[in-house]
């Protein structure tokens, strides 16, 4: 597999994993949010909803990754994307990819967001609902899940890199 896409709710570990992989220098790593995340009001005004913005930006990323695949290097994209949007974008661009839900239990997510990242405002009911939604979508689509609740960062990185 030359492209793996890590998705998951905040606090799951996807950014930490992707940064550790980038540090190794063997895989081209991209972060969804690097395109810039506008305020919710702008997402709604320009794309009809935050989900509409996320869908459009998923397509934009896949178009960009399709061009970059000519280099022949393994690629990793991480961000908070619906699996349905990934499927649509992959079909539209003809890119083969492996989706991987990075997840953790709510207690671990709350600790990571509140203590480790010092962003307690993200450890809210909406984030837990989003995490649950992504779990259900992954289950319905038979998407592989990596539960990082009890894994070290090194173990998580190894589990992702082995999938290439």
C-alpha cells in the first residue's frame, strides 16, 4: 500500500503517530489541517456546512496526493475525515488507499486532551459523539481500527508502518 489515511477524533493519537513517522524520514506525511481550517461560519457560508467543507477538502487532498504519488514514495495523510468522504475522493481520483481509524477509549481521550495537550475544551460531549460516529462508520465499512488506549507511541507507530 502506498497511501494510508489515518482518521479519528481529537486525542486519539493520529497526529502524534504521524509526526513520529515523519521524523523517520521514510514516508511522506501530510496533515489535513495544513490546508487551513476556517471558522465554522465560513465553512457554512462557503460549503453549506462543516461537513460540506470537510468533504470538499478531502477531495482537494486526494487530488494533491494523486499528483504526489508519481514520486513513488509511501504516503500518510492524517486528519479528522469521514470514511464516506475518503471513499468518494478515492473513487474520483483513482487512488488506492488504506483507511485506518485511530481510536481510544473516552477516558484516555479526555486525559490526553485535558492533561497532555492542555485543551480541556475539546474533551466535550461533541467530541465523544464524533468519536462514536467514526467508530460506527468504521465498523459498518469494515475499516481497520487501531485502539491506542493502551499502546505506547512506539507500538502505535510500528502498527501503522507495518501496514505499508
